[in-house]
C-alpha cells in the first residue's frame, strides 16, 4: 500500500550573502546539513498497523510527513498505491498537538466539512449530514457542530482532528504521536477509537510514537529508527520478546514499566548526539555497550537476520 | 470586551473614541453652522473670542470654530481610517503571501519594505504629494504608500508564526489550494496583530495628514481638516488670538490619544504573553 | 519529617473560588520516596507548589498545615520561607530552564546558590559545585562549570538543575514531572540517578507525575490525586497491584501494557471534570460503575482510600 524506497531528506540552510563572501575569502564554512532521514526503505501492507519508534531527532516525524506528501524527499521515492502521494486521495495525518492542529478561527463544521466540499466528495446539500456522520463516527455529539476548538477538551480536540482526516475518506492514516499529549485515561479512549475505526473502515496505520507501550499495543510490525536511519524492523512479538539491535535493547530496557517494582535501572550511557554532527559508522556506536572498532568506520547495512526481520548491526555478522 | 472595560484607562479611551467618532459622523446635524458654505459666513464676525454667540470663537473668515472642528474631525478621521483600511488590506495580503510563498517573492518584498521603512514617513509623503497634487484622494494614496509596509511586515511575522502550526500542515495534507490556505486559514489568524498595528497606524495617519495640511500640502482649504485649521490659526497665534489654533489642536490631541489608548489595550489583550490566564 | 494536614488551596477566578487542592493529608519520612500521580487538572502540581509556599495570587492556601521538621510552613514569613527553600527544601521542575538562567554560566549560578545560604569562601563554593555535578553523573564537571545552559542538551540541563537542587543537601526534594519532556533513554538515566541520590544523600523525595510506570520503579509510596483530592494512598505495591479506588483501577487498566495486545483497552468513560464544576459528593461518581446513592455524599478518607465502595 505504501512503499518507501531508499528515502532521504536533508534539511540544509543555504549560506547567506555574508557567509558566501567569507567563504570566497577562504574562511571554511560548510552549509549545515541535517540528514533528517537517511536511506530509509520499508513497506506497509494494506490493513496493516506499523509502528514507527524512536527518540527525538530520529527523523520519525519527517518520515511521517514524507509518507503524507507534506515533505518531498531529497532522494529516493515514495509510492502510495503505486503513485507518489501528491494527489488526493493520499494518506492523512493525525497530529500530536490537539491545540495547534485545529484552526482556532473555524467552527467544527468548517474544520471537518471544508476539505470534502472543496474536493467535491459531498455536495453543499449533504454536507451537514456528512459532518454529523463524521462527528458521530469519532464519538462526538453532532450538536457541537457550531463550536470553536477552544471550547473542547484535549481529548475531544484529538477526535475533531481524526474526524477532519476521515472526512476525505482516506485509506491510510499516519498518526504522529497522536496520543502523546493526552492524559492516560483519555489516551486509552483515543487508542480504542483508532482500533474501532480500523475495524469499521479497514484503515491502514503508520503509528509514530516514542511510547513503546502504545506501539506494542497497536502495531503488528515495528520499525525502530535512530538518528535518521532504520536500525531494526520486526514483528511486534519478536521485537519485544528478543530485540536484536543494541539500541532497541536499550530502548526497551529504559522504559519504565508497571510490572517492575523498584527494579534498579541500568541505563545506557550518554545522550542522543546532535543530528547536525552524527557519529561516524554506526550512529549508535558511542553509546553502544558492545561497540567494536569496525562500528566506528563502517555503516552496518540493514539485513535480514530471520524471515521478515531486519537489523542493522555488525554483531549479526558473527 | 469585559476584560477591555475592566481597565479604566482603556475604557476612558474607548468612551472618548466613541464620542469623537459620533461627532465626526453627525457633524452636519449637530454643527451650529455649515463651515463650508461661504454664504453663511460673515466676515464681520471674524476672529471673535470664545464665549458669546460662538462657543469656541471664530476664525479669520468668521467661521464658527466649533463647527469647523466638527467638520475637520470628519475629514481627518475619514482620511485616517480609509487610508488605514486600504493599507491594511494591501500590506496584510502581501505580508501573508510572502510568509506562505517564501523564496524570492518574500525576499524581494521584505527588501522593499526595509527600504521604505528606512525613509522618514513625512519625507515620502511630502514627495508623493508634490508629485500627485492636492486632494482627499491624493492624500489617501500618499498615506497608503507610506503605511502599507508596516502592515506587510507585521502580517508576515504573524503569518510566519501561524504557518509553522500544525493546522496549516493539516490543511495542506487535506489537499486544499494555496489561495484557500492563505485566505481562509492563514489570514484570519494573522489578523489580530494587524488590527493592533492598524489602530496605532490610523492615529499616525491622522497626525501625518495634519502635519501635511499644516505645511499647506494636504487638503484644499475648502475642506479644512484639523491640521489645516491649526495652520490657519497659526498666523494669529502671536497676536493673542490663541483659540483658532488651540481648539483644533486639542481636538486632534484627544482623537489621537483615544485611538492610542484603545490600541494599547488591544495589543495587551491580543498578546498571549500578557494575557491573564 | 513532612506532615501535610487537610491542606486546601484555592484559586480566585471570575466565576468564584476553585479548589485545586482539597483537604490533602499525607506524611513523609526521611529517605522516603512518595509518588504523586494524577492527570492534568488533578491539582498535583499545585500541591507541590503549596508545600513549597510558591502559590501565587490569585491562588491562596485557605486552610490546613504543612509541618516540615517541626516547623509550620503555612503562614511562615516570606524571608524565612526563602531561607528554607533552596537550603533544606529544593524543587526540580519539568523545564530545567525554570531553574537555570540562560545568560549566566553554570558556575556563576551554582556558586551564587551556595553563597546565598552558606558563608563560605568562593573556592569552597566552586568545590561544592563540582562535587554536586559529579553526583548527578556529569562527566568532567570542572570544565562544564564554565559553560552556559544552552551548551547543554536537554537531559544534561535537567541534571544541572538537579545538581543545583542538591547543593545544600536538602532534606526534602519536590520534583514536578522532571523527566516528562525527556527521551526514553535519558529518562531512564535520570530515574536511575535519582534513586541512587536519594539513597546516598538521605533526602526525602516527592515525585509528581502523570505516569504510573515511572512511579512503579521509583516510589516507596504512591498517592493518586483526582480533582484536587488524594483518592488513594498507600505503599507502591498496594496501590499498583491491589488498588482500592475505582479511579486507580481505571488508570492502571488504561495503560496499554496491562491489556491484551490489539484488543480494546479498558477505559474510564467520560472526562476529567473541570475543577470549577465538580459533581456533588464523590467527584469520580459520574465516571464510576460502582456509584450509587451513597456516593452523593463526599466519602471520607479511610483505610487507604476515599471511596464508599472500595475494591478488594
């Protein structure tokens, strides 16, 4: 359904006039380039739920935006149902911030109804009923139609955002930290809504999150990213039972869990390096407890280590 | 609105502004005399002191000062508001578009704005008036040319903040067109700071117009604005006939003060940092 | 060491007074870690601020007492409170920049903090700063002292904030969501350090968070707040594995890890009520499956919980 082939995205800042003059005079200034996404390939099948996991700066949000056609990759290609995701219908994004993701000056009926009207999915005559149906579908009372976003709670706003996306009849949703800003009890409600919608509408999800617990609950397969690169892809069961990549292992070990009463944490060292100056070779090597000489020099390839299971680590070479 | 009125200074400003605007609108009905109708003027009544038959005295042509101020207010406000609205629309649209489109268009527009704001407004206006000639329409054009850059700059920075918000991304993701995103999503959310700048700019425009008129470059003397009235009285100021300049001056002061007080409060209220939780 | 009794904090709003903290009582012994868990609007942060005497207008402590090492903190003069704060009681915030000044070097800030309460030489102050940075696991502390906050990463900044809080070896640390904004691996590190520090320095710790899993690995005792009240309080084992209040049960059930994969999560219906419009009686009544007519009366706190029909 969605296929990413060797996708990269570089964000660069062009040098301004002063810097260009300085460089012409021999001052060494490089254009700062961030490899937000670096050679990522994977597929999402129809009806599948794929989790995309990583910490800040790993490029997961950029990748989500590439999948929705909001960001054009610098190289590589994205195919959504065989075509680039530029024209409608394309994957729709569910955003993290339930405050910033809704236009504060529009009523709910406009927020939800605008796009289907513009795209001619619904006529002016039917739009009222259509919006009501969308609101009911996400568990909101249609009588809220005339209200503005600030009159809703965080959880309700998240539902409005989902209704807005569903209104253009997408088959694929990219959820970017869609429940991260919500309280635990509200988070459960919204996660349940995602599960219900998938069952009812046959949706496919790319579920981006830093929360391994949420991803474990929802996803069938998980893609783990670190500093722009994919380090491991596995089915949820395999990944949580026996993580292969040392980073995945560290990530899973670092997560506080309810069933670990007063266990002393044994965290990995260091912090995520700046994406502006990622370490050589395997990006994880400075923090990796099992790093070797080779890891500093050579970028490990993402290879199949078992059927349907990929990992990018030199340790797998025996 | 409730919050607005809770500030006593701002409430006073608003009350003053309402009175000023009401006077300007109702001038033809509440003025004791039509100051433009030369037939009504009696040269014998020239330069009469305040009190008596003419509450605020008369000017050199025997015109009732109170009526002249009422009508002058009308002209001043008209020029200020009309030029403000046109400049806001033009500058606002260009600024928002620059923020959304970016690239060369933005760079070019913002350089033009920088250059324009580098020159003193009065100088630009003087040159334009010198080229265009006199008249209400000409002075409005001059004021728009002077002011649009302020709006463009404000609109751009407001729109840049809004553009980075997720709802704009969502609108793009929904496949909405560029024009629709700019007009329906970006512009309404960039508007509050523009309105704040607008109130202050209208006050500036009124002051600028008064200055131009005072210098004799503004409006024709058949439709005197407050600035022209002050200028007319200037020659009598030293001979002790203070009222011909003083009262229009006070009217100008009150008008600008009222607009600025309202503008200040609007700015405080629209600024989320200062907004009371 | 710390004893909070019937503490009530209200905020004056246009629509009348809102109780953010309502008759909260608990005790804390030296070296103990208390986790205060609640969702947004539960009053957990205001409780933290109330203990430290940091509630600003329009908020006000209405009644109750906070006794710390035998001293009553409610109504204590500002100057005395300030001396206590920073020396014997320290606070760590979610955003370390609440503690750090961006235009001063870390050294200046740490040395000034030392000198604010202790009459020692500058040299000793620097030594203590280095020691404190060492304690929170910052490598080569002497050279990092000269740096400015922006030269530190998010996790490092939080460590510096913790180091500043520890400068005077406080008896009590109040930490308000200090790891919420951090990445998973960094959060793990800080939690680990905090546990170690409490053990080494003997301070008592109040850890305010929305995340039950964080308290699970950290706290000795857990208090659950809902709509300004503590609805359940007990040892971490009791609260997390044998909850008595239906809300605690619901919260635990909402955590994905406690559910069958890809099945619907057990959820609490409805949403957190606004503090300005709380239901009469038990404030959880409208979301509770066990509620009946008795719940129209506010339940007292007894036997670990504030509920008419406790579980277990």
